[in-house]
C-alpha cells in the first residue's frame, strides 16, 4: 500500500466521486487533517480504491471507494488482505447506504455495530445562516447582542499573517487538559489545514475585536450539497461570538449548498446538548462492520475485567463501591454465561440459584440478573440468542426462574410474566405527626432482623428463604456498598421492625421495610420522618402507607400464572 499524500487527490478523486458517500469521514480534507493520527495508506485497483488506517496499533479499513456494483469485489480483497497481514477485518464509520447493501450481499456474515457517539449532525444551511424561525430565537438574540456590543467587529478570511494569532488563541482557549493528547492532535490538524488551505480548497473565516482575533472557522464542501465545518473556535466569554462566526461564514461561502455537517459529538454530554439545540434535520449514522464469529461460553477468571467493564457501562446506577461489593461478594463464574464475538465480550447473563418459599414449601429457583449487551452490538438479536441458549440448557429446563427487568416486555417471548409488584409511596408526613417513643438501634442485630423477616413473610408467598449468613455476610455489606443505613426499631425492649434506607439532603428513601404489625408500621414511619425531607418508601403491595403511591413490577417469573397486582407474592431481592 502507498502512504496517502496531499498530492494524491487527483489520483483518487474519481473513486471518491463514484462512492458518493454521505458522512464527513469520506472527505479528503478530513483524511488529511487527521492523517498524522490515523496513518492512512491506500491501494487503487481497476474498480475500487481501498484505504487502511492505523490507530493505537489497530488496523481498520474505510468503506471501499467505488460504485455499488463493485462493493463485493472490494470487500473480498479487503478480507483477504487482512488475513494475509494477520489482523482482524474491520470497516469503521460505514454509513447506512453502504451497510444496507452489504447486509443484502453478505446476510449474517458480519455484525454491524452502531455507536451514536460517531453519528454526524446535519443542519439546514439556511437556518444557521439566517437564524430565522422560532427555533432559532435564542441564537438570534445572542447574535443581536453581539452586534450591539461589538459594532466594530471585523470578519475576514484567514491570511498568512493571521495564522500566528489563530494558534495563540488556540493555546488560550483549549484549557481542557482532561484529554491532552486529543487537544494536541487537533492542534496539529488545524495547523495542517491552515498551511495547506489553498491546496485543499478549503474556506476560512475569523473575527477580530479591537485588533484581537477572537474566533475562527474552517470548512470545506462535501457531497450532497453539504458544507462540512471542520473547526469552529471562539472566545466563550463573548456572548454571541460562536453564533456570529458560523453565520458570517455560511453567508459568504457555498451559496449553492443546502446542508451543513457539523460532525459528531464524540459522546460528550455538553457537545451533544449544544448540537441538538441547533435542531439537526437528520443524523448520518455510522457503523463498525466486523466478522460475525460468535461463541457462547461459561465465564472464567480471565473474562472478569471485561465483565466488570460491561457491568459498569450497562448499569448506570452502579458505582465503584457497589461494583466492588457485587464482584467480591456475589459474582461466580459458574453462574455466568457470555456471548463473545472474535473474543470480545458482547453480551452476558448471570443465573443464580436460591431457595424460595412457595405454597409453604421450600423450592429451588433461579434468579437471572446482570443481563447486558454492549451498546454498540444492540438490536442484532444477540441477547436473545444468549438467553435462549441459557434457558435451553438441561439444568434450567422446567425450573422456576425469576428475573428483574427495566423493560419487562423484552422477556415476554421467553415465557416470563410480571408477577411481583411493589408500591413506591411518597408519604403524607402530616398523617404521621404523632410523637414516637421508639428506640432506633444502629448496632445491627442480625438474629433479630432474621426473626422479624421470618414473622413478616408468613402472610406472603413466593418469597426468598433467608438465613443468618444472608444478614451477616451479605445484607450488611450490600447496604454499606450502596450507602444505606440498616436500623432496628424497638418499642421499649421489643424489636418491632427494621428499615434499610438511604438519605440525602432532600430525601429519605426506604428500600426494605419489615414490620411486626400495622401499629408497629405507623410508629416506625413516624419515627423516621424528617420535617425537611421527603420520605419515599418502597414496600410490598399489602402494606398500608398513607400517601401518593405508584406500582412497579419488581420481578417476572416463568412459573406463576397470576399476574394481578393484588396478589400476595412478595420478594425484595436485588441479587
């Protein structure tokens, strides 16, 4: 392969035109701006052009540049090339048009990974140029404020004498050192564009205020009557400056173009909000294409780092402390099944045995948890494949299985129904404003807690059997991991119940409520009320708490037929 050089544009232009891809990554200007980081090489064949990138020692291809009828010929060569050079075949940043055709040709030979962080935002040029319409009211106000405060502004193209000013401003403005390598790389790319701006046929603009450069912009033409904004920088302290530099640039360049591509948001929340506030008219979705080479295996110790990483990414309410608790206290390889693709962990399921009391008898049951799929691999049926595999294993066929789910409907086709429900009640504190003389003990007594639980659950069905070890070695540690308090309530010397709850400056939230009788319940609620804080209690369906309640499904099963919310099924297990 040959190294891509700026002088190669005339050689490859025909192939770029034949491909006619949307997406800014297929722009030659973009390629040259980031070539220092991605080391682009290329080969020209009779019907197609291929490009190979290297980033952090990993190789990947661009989409082949050719007409549609030559896609397969190009892909076959690219796969052969990857095999001969001993790296995994991968195409990055593929657009919908290309993906749809490859799916048609190759069926399930590949997986298509969508990461929304890489999607392009596309806007109507006229809207950003004129700032007209209700949606642009705020930007119009900012622009008008800029004009009013800075009537002597100077907008001009960037000339050689301006480049030092641009670079000096970049050093001042790029104060985010959380990713210093990214800042340096962008700086190198901007310098390259400015030095080669005439060869690359790009357009530039800058704004001076009182002789000081305060904003600049760089753009180039794309296919499909679209302008790409490569760089847009401004002094954030000056109101309306960002709006002004964009408006002036679009007013004075690319008169016959209709759209503006402002690239991706890189998964940065602040950038995502800003780009969405500009009201894109469409997104250009980007995919990574990899060979479909799936396997389902039971986990082993070497998988744990990937499992923990997927756990953290999938369950946003988990933190370092709670994750450590789970993998120290609860996780077991023998209960964990993994779907991998080319050795990469894609999806996982954990299925944990425990005993429930059903119809006054002890029964073995299994609890499914930790069901997660790498977000880039979602919507390709991989979790379904893994679930079907696990549920059809001989040891689980015909067994009683429970699971929790944020989206219960996903599991209906696996034979699960919503059977367990809880109430979440915002307590009417005025109702409980009687003086409570209970003693609240923070020195947690596991024996008393177990005894209270056993008495409490006698009126319920389908609950988990707990023992002393559960309280000593699990529940206390879990509560500490989730910053919850465990407290027993005493009426004189008699333990009448316990609560597990978290507390912040605004709210007390009870996650487990065990009590002796209704009198004890009312006294416990009265004792925990804080006049300055909202009290939220999650409880079983039979508990009578005065306040505004909503019902949630806490557990699905494959063995209980009654899915009514007025049943007496009770369970309060997370793990």
